[in-house]
């Protein structure tokens, strides 16, 4: 009796490993399994168990539709679905036709799934004829159980106690068989659902999960692997790595796989793989372990790989940066050293050794303060304290005492390292630079003795002049001392320049600029001048000193370079240079800014009709007329290009600015220069764009030019020979 019970319980013992069975792969599954395209019923995949059951080979099944096997009509299929819903079943009972023509009643469980971006059904088929027979037997037994029990009671009454025991044992065995059979069915259903859930979980993981058979062909991959290979699942299963990797550059794959299969041991390793086609290098941390059958024989391997490519690239970049820094450290001509917070040397480059003259063994046992001169000792300690607080000090100059006791001048930068436990110093030997600075100062002192200089008191009276200054002005010293400096001012000097000069020096500022002076004989000279206040011993301002450099030749060259050779007025280069200065001056004085852009109407037609020589004469006459119209010494006229001119002028009001512009226009027309091809007049005319605004309303030269050009365009657009004004309504 115990032997019989053991045989009956054996399936349950074996069944305890069924979950591992379900984790095996589709093609090796003992269950009958089909994957069906839910949109058209095509069988897109079948396992070997399905081939064995239906009598077709796998390729034949993959060429069929499920309708070729299921003999139910569409109406019968619909009724079965309704019946399953009413009976609360999660499976269907169909009749499938085998290759032999035999009809089998089957139990089908189907689960939706997305494979390669396509919706499919994974169907698990059970031969229901065997189960049906068992159920019929059980039902028949249950129906007749009461009758059998009564009969058995009668027999028991007539038999001995041994027979009674046998009948009761048989009854128990029957009940156990029924229980185990139904439990087996229930567990199968549960595990089918667990299998689907497990696969979905594997697809959702960020790692690459796969299994291979003993020949290295893939038997399972998760969605991450499909993405890596850029292929659907069905184009990966059954294929080996030679189709996805460049094995000549990815030899570690085969080597590690063979090690797992041969040694039957788990390995954890790093692999470098190169994808075929793209030649893209990727790095993985891989865990691979053998897969075994029920007998313990290795039938394949299971692997989990994590992409560490980004980490490898970061490691490489860090290594490259480290090498770069080490190269800079080793080859830098400046001395570099690393100190602890007590200023003991931790490390230094070869340039530092050469600079100090010490050997490595001599310097490594020294403190940085050992190389510091006595006069710089306190300053150095204070600087180090500052570094520990602020993190960085640049351009700290001190004197080093190098080997042999020789002093050298150095310039240092000191930085607190990120660990806040050490200080990096960069040291440049500036002894030669200092020497040259001293020589330069001596040279400058010599120049100062011969430079143009003068001094005035607070009232502007001359108190000192140098010989060089007397020479350039033509005056003798006694002719200048006590006189007001105004006798040296040139009448063409703009009033704004004089005002700016006095405003600067009055408020304790130094004024620098270029200014024109008047000689005794009435001729002019140009100097670059710097004027600074001078003070007595009590720091009371007593006057001003002017240092000048003769730039007359330079100004002559500049005048040539800033004048238009044809019209002898300022060119576009000077316009770009002087207008920003005039604009800033106007802003400081809160002045009205006035600028006109002028264009000769239809000048191209004039040149085409009368020739360029006559055109040049027109340009000269127009320019001369504009210059005659100017009222002040600090009004400017420019030739901006071709037949385009600009006028920057002073005016007391916007109305006067417009009258001034209109005067220029009428003066040009009144020249009565014939222009037979003009469409607006028989004489040469001009169009004008006028800006008259508070200087603070104009940001810069670009804005000034852009607005004036826009107004000139509007003047042309409304018929030419007119002034377009920004205040027009």
C-alpha cells in the first residue's frame, strides 16, 4: 500500500521543479506552444512539442493559419468564448485536426503579448482527450460512489477485517488521485500566468538578459537585447553571436561562454564587444552561469550583462586628463610644488628643482619658509593664511633664497587644493624681468629730463616750463612764467575739450588726451598731454602739472589718413573714430545731438550722363558748400562713401537744427549744377535724414547711423530733395 501511495505522489514531487521548467525556453518547452498573429491568425512560431503533437514539422506549422487546425466554425468559436465567460473559465475547448486527419479535443490557454512591436497571442495547448477521459471516469465513479459504498458495506459485513481495510485503502487512494489531478491542473494554470509575468518583468529590466544553448545559439533574449541588436526576437532566437558581433574584436564572448559550458561554473567578468556593421565598441559587466537539465547535464548558459560603456569612457577621459596634467606638471617651465599646510614640501617638478638649485633629497626635507628671505617671512605667512581662507592668491611677489644663499625675485600663485589639506604653488623666476624694469625706469627718468612739461597754479597761471617745452612753443621761460596758460590755447580747440579737461583736473582726476597748441609765431603744434594735480606737504592741491609728447608729425600723418583726398573733408574712418567720443561728450553735458546724413540725388545717372570727371567736380562743389554752411569750429563734415555725406553739428534747439539742414539743402540746389537726367529737378539736389535728439537717447554710433540712414531713406521715398526729420508729425 505504501508503494502505491509513493507512485501516486511521485508526480507531485517532480512537479515541485515545474517553475524552473517554465523559465526554460520556448523551443525546448514540453508544453504544446504556438505564437499566433492576433490580426490575421498566422502561426508565426511553434515549438517542438507542437510539431510532435500535430504531426507537422515546425516550418509547416509556421506556414499555416490557426484556422487550418481549429475545425470550429467562427460561430462555434464565438459560442465557446461565451460559454467560457459564463463558466468563468480562462481557457477554451476546441477541436484541432492533426496531420494524420485525427480530431483531438484540446484545452487552449491564450495570453496577449507584444513581440517585435506586433501584438500576438501565446497559446498553450493541452490534449483534452486524456483529461476528458479522466474526468469522465471520475464523474462516473462519483455517480456510482454511493451505490458502491452500500455494496461494499454489504460485502464488508460478509468478509473479514482484512478485506474491509483493503476497500477503505482503495477509497482513500481514489480520493487522493482526484485531489492530485485537480491540483495539478490548477498549478499548471498558475505557472502559465507566472511565466508571462516573469517574461514581462525581464523585459522591463535595464540589463541585457539572455540564454544560449550548448552551441552558443540564443534561446531567449529580453527586449533590451532586441534593442541592442536592432532586430526582432524571431531574428535573434536560433542565431549565434557571429551574426551580431565582430568576433575578431569580441573574442571574450566565445572565450567566456566556453568556460561556463566546459567548467559548469558561474563567472563574473568584464567584456568588450564590437557590434557588427556599426563597429561600435561597448563594455559590459557580465554574469554567466550554466543551465542544466534534470540530470544535471549542462545544456546551455544563462547571462545577465550590464552596459558600463559610459563608465569606461569616463575612466578613459579621467586617465587622459590625468596624463595631460602630469605632462603639464612635468614639462612646465614654471616651478610647481605641492605643500602641506605646514608648508613642508610633498612634491615638486623638475623646473622647481632647477630654479632652486637643490636636489630632490635636499628639497624634500625642507620647508617652503626655508627658501624665504627674512624681509618676506611675515608676508609669506600672512599670504598662506589668506590662501587657507579664500582658496587662491595670484601674483604674490617675494624673494627666494636658493642654494648657495643667492636671492632671486619670484612671482607666485598659491591655491588651496580640494582636499583642503595641501597647497599648490606655481613659481616664476622674475629676476630678469625685475632687472629690465629697473633699467626701464632709469631710461624713463632720462626721458623725463627731456620731455615737454609745464605747471600752472590753481588760477591757470604758468609756474614752470621745461626747456623742451620752451623750444617747441618758441617762447622763452621768462615770457611764459606768470602768464595765463590761455596764451598757448589754439582757437580751433573745441570748447567741449577745454570743459572736459578742467572738469577732470578740478575733481582730482588726471586728464589725458591730444590737444592742439599755439606757438609764439602763430603756427600750431600737437601734443599728447597728461595733466595731473600737484600737492604740497600737507596734501593740499596747489596746481597742476602737464606732461606732453610732441605728436605733430603723427597728427599730420593722421590728418592725411583721416581726410578724403578728393573733397578734403574727414573720411569714414575718422567718422567711426570721433563720433563715439562726441556722442559721449554730448551725453556728459546733456546736450542736444544733431546729425545729418546726406545723399546726392540720382548721382549715378549724373556720372553716366556727364562722366566721372564731372561727377568728381560735383562732389567737390557740394562738399565746399556744406563746409561753408557750418557755424562752429567743432562742427564736423564727413564723406561717408561715394555721394553720401554726414554732418555733426551743435544747435540750441530742434527747430534751429531743421532750419540748418534745410539751409544746406537749398544752398546745394541754388548752385544750379545742371542735371538733365534727374527726375525731380533739372539741377543737382540732395536728400537729407536729420536726427536731433537729446544725446542720452542715443546708445551708440551704430544706433545713430542706423536711424539717420532710415530717415534718409524716407526722404528719398517721398520724392527726394527734402529733409526728413525725426520730430516730423
